[in-house]
C-alpha cells in the first residue's frame, strides 16, 4: 500500500477534498494507496478535526516548540519518514522549508498554491492578483523545489476575476478549484503518470480527459 502523508497548518479544506476523493474513488482498492497520516505544525489547526472525522491518524509537530528551523524539520522529517511515503502533500502547510528538507523529498512532495504560478508566489495571492488587475487568476499544483513556490508545474485551474471581486470572493472561487485540482494531481502522481525528471514534469499515458483535469479553464 502506497502511503500519502499530508502536511497542514490550518483549516484543512484541501485535506478534506483529498480524503473525500480518496474515499469516493476507493483509492485503497483502485490505486493501492491511502492517506496514512496527517501532520500539523499547529495544535489548533481545524484540519486536525478533518483528519479525525475521516479516521486518519494525525500528529502535531509544533515549530514554535523547537529551537530552530533545523530542529523542527529534523522532527518533521523523522515523523514523515516513519510512514515511508510514496507522496507528501503540502495541503495548506504554511512553513518555508529548507533546501535540505526539500531535497530529501524531491520528486515525491507536491504543494497546492492559490495563484497561477509563476505569478504571485508567496502570501496574500488574491490581494496581489486584485492589485495587479489581472483578468484571470487560479490555482497551481506543483512539485516542491528549493525556490519557494518555484517547482515544476503539474496542474493549473483558471478562474475569472470579476469587476466587483473582493479578496474573499476571489479566494472562495480559487479554493473551489484547488479542491478539484489537488486530488486529480495526487492521483496522477501516484499512478506514475506524472513524474518529475531533470526538474521537469513528464507525462506518461495521460489522455485528453486527464489533460483537461490538469489544465482547467473557466
Ligand atoms: C489554500 O488556499 C492553499 O492553497 C494555501 O492555503 C490555503 C489552505 O486552505 N496554501 P486549507 O487549509 O486547505 O483549507
């Protein structure tokens, strides 16, 4: 059985979407894969309840209780490695990771980011999009690389920016797409149909329907 480990920091709606897809599509039977564990860097993350609701073991590794970023990551890596994961999913995980940590999980760690990368990396992406006056915005799932939000892109979903949009309205529109995009991307990586090679994403046996799930237009 392939183990997926999800890292979270907050609400956990992407985690919920992933677990719902895994249940609806019977990943343990269809893909020989399951979400084996969830790790949060915050004890008050609502996503811990999401994990509990789905019967997935969860643990807290509090970065504030460690003396340094390195000490935090050493404990985090140990906890993740204990599951020998095929894939690590950053599902709203809000800590910047060191190069050493990223290298350790290279090709088997992915992130969901609320913008059409390479536009608007970092925080407050919806505010950045509104300030820039773009007409389209969206979500990206990518392999994690040492540059923050800079890894090879697996899938993207586009949403329109409407004239009356607030940050919240735009965020909600993007979030709904994150919830659809992330499970598709996780599935294709688990199936070995999306692979990171030489810093680029290679596709194997991906048909038109899969492609439409990796490049979602409004
Ligand atoms: C999502 O927008 C994700 O892309 C970003 O933080 C948010 C997390 O939401 N990195 P949730 O915890 O999955 O509900």
